C-alpha cells in the first residue's frame, strides 16, 4: 500500500479584532475579540473526526483571555506555536518591541499549556532584518513566516524562492544555524498561496490541485486558515467586502474537503524535525 504524503494544516489562532481590516475600519462591534476563538470546539472535533494533527499559531493575548480553549487544543495532541502576543505588524515595531512580542508570547503560551513552544509565525508574513536572530534569542527552533509567492502589492511576497524546510542561515547571512524556516505552500506556476484568502477566492479545487502538485515534487504543503474565516462575520462599516467572501459555512466545507483528501495531516514541528534528521 502506498504511503500517503504529508500535509500541514496550521491555524493562525487570532480574533477578528486582530485583523488589519477590522483595526482600520471606521465601524466597530461590541466584542470583536469573541469572533473567531469560539470556533475552537468545532475545529477540535473536526480534526478528531479526520484523525488529523494540526499546529495552532496562537496570538497569546487570546490565550490569556481564554486559556481553556488553548489548553484543550494542546491536550488533544495538537502543536501550540506563537503568532506574537498582540498581533502587530512586526516592521511597525521597534527592535525592543519585536523582542517583547516574541519573548512574551512564548512565555505566556508555555505558562498556559505547560508545553514547550518551538514555532513562530509573523502576522501577515511581515518581519524585519533582525527576525531570525530575535527568534533564536527568544528560544524558538523554527519559523513559518516566509510566503514564497509572487509579489502581491500591499500584502507580501516577491522576496523568497524556498518551498521546503530550509536553514534560516540560507535565507539571511548571519542567521543562527539552529533555526529552520518552514515556508507556506504556494501554487506551482502561478505563485499564489494555496490557502488563507486565496482558497476563498479560487475555491477548494485550487487548493487540492496545488497540494497534489507539491506532493509530486516531494514538498509537504503547509496550509493556513484563520478561525474568524470559519465564523459568521458581523457586518462592520469600513471592512473590505473581500474579507467576507466565502467565510463561515463555505469555509467549513472547504476545510473538511481538505482533511478528507489523500494526505496525512501532521504538525509543523514534525515536518521540521524530519527535515533535520
């Protein structure tokens, strides 16, 4: 029997309040922090149904407000990693502020869950020249902040050409050799990410095809989703219409289709560890 290829489903566990779209909107809602984290129970049951492991990149102020949900994910066997403490764009921060975001997030998540936090992902895949050095100093062993896609003006991309786990020192001269970069998956040929906003724009068939094409090249697809994409989003004045496209029920069906595909879903940590053997 042929062994199934591996894939990673990662969840950037943040609330609607953390999104740049909400933060810059002219309108507001009473409790935006509650939009998104409430999907955790269904996420965990869905992952269990498909016998899938996942990595939760958690904004640690969510873990402080709602520790039970993060503990439940850890106790279910999923990996807990960091997505900063307050979800800023790291290039908008001073070096000291970046260091504080990385160190505080790891400390909070380890305190809440009692497990070691090895991985990190930057909000919006945005990071500065000191990124890898700060990560190593804060005790992380891998990063998943590189989006090796074509340049998307106002977003990200255009800088990196790596698609597999890679020593950070290969990307940034002087970066600690102990740190590994695990880039997110992009579609071969067109160079756009397979998930996040792009699955909602292009449909689940786009993502499944990209996963298959990467697997044929021996590359483990690293997918990502936000919990607020799975929620029924409230209408907020000033939030772009693209944010609402195919969220809620459609996105749940898409995630279930992905989990039902012929892949074994493992944690990001497992992929990194296998690459270092």
